[in-house]
C-alpha cells in the first residue's frame, strides 16, 4: 500500500487527501494528514470569522474526508524547524505533500509600523478565533478609533467584528476572553482604508453588504473619493464582482449624500505634520452594557496610501498618516503630496500574505512559493521524486476555499502517476511509532473528538453554545482525556 503524508489539515490538505483516496482505480493509497495543531481544519477553524457560520459549516465536509477509513488525522506533529525534516518524512512515507499555506503577513515598510497598537490583521483574527499561539496577544480596544489598512475580505472581517455588539457574538464559538474584551470595547470609529479605488478593492460583494446590515453600526463613504475612480463612474468593463461592489457603494453614497464628506477623527493636511495628541486622557472603563449600546461608524476610505504611523513606544500609536493618491491611468496610483492623519489607537494591517521557506525544500523568494511542475517539487528544474505541494505554498495566496479543489486534484494526479516508482522505496513499518521515535506526540482523531467534547462542555458551563479552548495546555489536556 502506498503511504502518503499530507502536511496541513486545512482545505488544500484535506482536498488532497480526498483526491488520493477517491480514485477507484488506485484503491491501495493510505493518507496520514499531519498538522502542527491538535485540531484539524486549518483556516476554516482559525481563519473564518466566528459569525460566518455558513462558511464554518464547511468543517462538516472536511470531517467526512478525515473520517475516511484510509485517511488518518494526526495532530500535534511538528514539521520543519524544530520538528521533522523532509528526509525524515521520506523515511516514514512513500510521498509527502506540503499544504502549509502562506504563513506570514506582508508588511507595509513604513515608519512606526512596529509601535504598540499596530498589529497584523491575521494576529487579530487568530486572537478572536482562539488560535493557541495567540493566547498572549493584547489589542488596545479602550481607544475611540481603529484603522484597518486594506480592502480585502480579511479587512472586512476584522472591521465587522470590531463593529458588532458582544450580544451578537455570544452565540458563536468565539473564546470567552475575546468576547469579554470586545464587550468592553470603546471603539466607535472603524476606518477601512485602501490605497487604490473602489473598483480595485478585493472584498466580495456578500461581505461588503454585511457591513451595511450590522445592528448599531452605520457605513460612511465619501462620494468625492468614489468618483475619483474612472471605473466607478462607468463600471461596465469591470468583472461581475467589481460591478456589484460599485453598485453597493453607489447606493450608500446616494443614500448618505454630501453629509458623509465630513467625518470625525481625520484631519486633512497639505504636507507631513505631527498631529496634535488626542484631547484629554482616555475615558475610563464603562459597563459592558453601555459599551454595547454605543453607535459605531465604519468609514470606507479610498485613494489613501499609508506613509507613517505616529506615536511613541510608551503610549503606542496615535494616528496613521496617509498620502492622498490618484489614478495613474495604468491601473496604479501616484502620490499627490497631500496628507491626512486619521486618529487610531489600534491599527490592523491587512495587505496580503506570503509563504515562508520550508526547511529542506527549494523556495522562490520572489513569489513566496515552492517551485513545482503540476505539484511536483522542482529542485534546479528537476522533480524531487516523492515531494509535492498544494494550496497557497504552491500557487501563492490567491483564490477562495473552493480554488483548492482543482489545485489539490492536479497535485494528487501527479503523485499517483509516480506511484509505481514511489512504491519501490523502503519505509518504516508503522508511521505512528516512527513519529513517536522521532520525538513527536501525535494526537489522533479520537484526541480531536475529546477536544470537541471539552469545548461543548465549556460552552454549556458558560451558558453559551460550543466555545473554543484558547490555549495549548487546555487543548492537549482535552485530547489526552479521550484516551
């Protein structure tokens, strides 16, 4: 039997496993899905916003694959540095497929980016999604204003979570600590800012529309900013999603009228200046019930490029300075020399992802991917027999969850074409024993089921539905309790 390791249990990894065991012509393939975390599902568990229950229900489909008799989930297995190397894996499995995604955020490369209060949007998502690595994260929610840099779906997600009331999130699986912090949040103004125009924004229409239907929140756009975009004035040549996005923004602009041209918290300038500090000390804490009643405003801004975060290491970020941009006629933008400072005590950067080098694998630094041909890893232009890639580490951070299906199928097809040569390799008799001898402590599917039971019990204790366990110790203890 051909034994394959798939590294990563998110959609690309699970779809790869499904493609490998779903081929009736090749009934003798056994797949071990390995994950660093003791929990499966990758970004579906730890990246999809807790209030997007329909998307999170995709876990049920992934579960069906992971419960296939020839698919075995093993969590708490570290691959890379520290952990198992490619050579060690190839001594345990006939083939290894890396489905490790794009693990790091892109940086802005501007002054002040590392000030306290400036975070990647991914770290904020990990915090409210109970990723065990995010347990120590602290986000300043006591200030009045938060800036989200970026206009993609992740930016929309974090803006929406900041704007939602805690009562709306209590029915989700959000961890209790994050829910309590958001209940006490004093954020009133959420600014989502893009350097280009509305026709070039990366959010999808469904997510955009959600912002306009949040109880206790209003969306503000500026008609004069929207009108700077030639495609906004005439969207006929845009793709369907772009046309729909433009129509949603147009409806908001027409409804709001000129009143949205004046919004609190920003100050236009004609050149770089140091903004005045916020007047007076930050107000003290107030009851969560009062916070829940606060009206929140979501400002969608366009043609603003971040150039500096302003503040100091002691008090943290106070504002973000943006340069006004204008279309350059070639799909990009140019600076205009006009600047605007937007108050912010919290800044979340959402400007894309990037793959990271995998120990023992070649890496294309320009694209952030592993070189491949139809999923076969290439070293110096030649395939490395037995080593494959799928998902974002293969093609870059593009597409939606469903894009992983054809990507995984292509890789699985390449692997199965190599099956005869792969089967000739001698490997360890028992993969689980081999992993343990290598210093790993795998959590099997029954351990994950123990975590599910513990999270359901924790939710009942809190008077909620299922609530995620937010730290490594609690997860591993729950896994061990399953026997």
